């Protein structure tokens, strides 16, 4: 399928490893000029070299996205480096399991990272998308079946609600907004926290397709949703989880 992404521009956050890295690379290899944002500059530079060797273009930006003026700074950097932004992939985030008596500061940090940064960056980039009457916003979120208290799950639920409402406001401008909750996707954190024998048993017992996903499995959907081909898909939450989730929709 021809995705018609050549000459488009994108900002991908959390792009140094895992899902964000795979999405940034996938877009770049489709001809998108990608601004890849993460805190670890060394990993971004490795990504730049890898993609360049395959004929793609990535611009690395080392930035912490939870600072007060991070969204404004990122929007300014994107304007300077890309001219305009067609595609935003909000991917930066992290799990935050908390005890019942966790202080407000722990909740505030989790919400700032997993929800507020998404909202602020999107709203900072929206005016120029509206002006150009085209845009794609893709949010990498989280599952809706928490085993316990995790502030990240609450924040990602907020992303789902915000994105749905936003999709109804900006669809008339040719801009779509969608969310992708990952299932068990392999990453350095997964490999560190879950031994191979556990992963094998879990896949056999809980994941219908029988294996854990790779970042590229999710990136394939993200790249499609970023394309003009996906113009009629908006306001959705589409899990990529090998059938792990048990609810119907």
C-alpha cells in the first residue's frame, strides 16, 4: 500500500528506545522528516545514524518534556527545524504504580508525564495544523484493565477521554486524533523486569497469538494512522496486544 507520506513532517516523543524509536524509524523510512525527542542524546544519535544508513532523515532533540515550558520550546524547535508539523506522536511516559497513601506529588508527576505533556504538546502544535487543514495526532497510551493502583493508567484514561473530545472539535480541519494502547511489547524494561521463562509462560497462557509483540508491531499501525490513507479513522482507541485484552471494544 502506498501511504503517501513522503515530504510529510513529524514529531515523535520518547523516541530513543522501544515503541517510540520504532515509530520514528518507520515514519522516516516512509520519507517523513522526523524530529525525534527524548532525554538520552546518545541513543538518539545512534538512531540518526541507523536511519540515515537506510536513506531516512531524523533530527534528534534531547529534551525533558515535563518542564513547565517544554511544549512551547518543542513547538519552537519543530518550527525552526521542520517549518511545520504534520504528524505528532505522543509516546513519552512511564508506569507509576503507587500505594494507596502515595503523596499528591507522586500523582502530580505521573499525570504531568503521562497526560499533561501530551495535551500541552498537541495544543501547542494544533494552530499550524488547523491553518494547513491537515494533521495527525497519535497517542501511545495504556491498558484499561489495571491490576492495581497505577497513576499512569489513570493518566492514560484521561488521554483517551481528551483525545475523543478533541477529535470531535478538529475533524473539520482535516486533523485526526487516535490512541494506541500497547499490550506486552518487548523493551529493555520488559527484558529487565520479566525473565524469559515468565515471558514464555505468560504468552502461552494469556496472549492468544502466543508471543510478546515487538515495537515494530505497534509502529506499523502508528505509521498507517499517520498517513492520508487513514483519513476516516479518528477518535478511536486501537489496542495492539495480540488479543490479550478480554473486553470486546
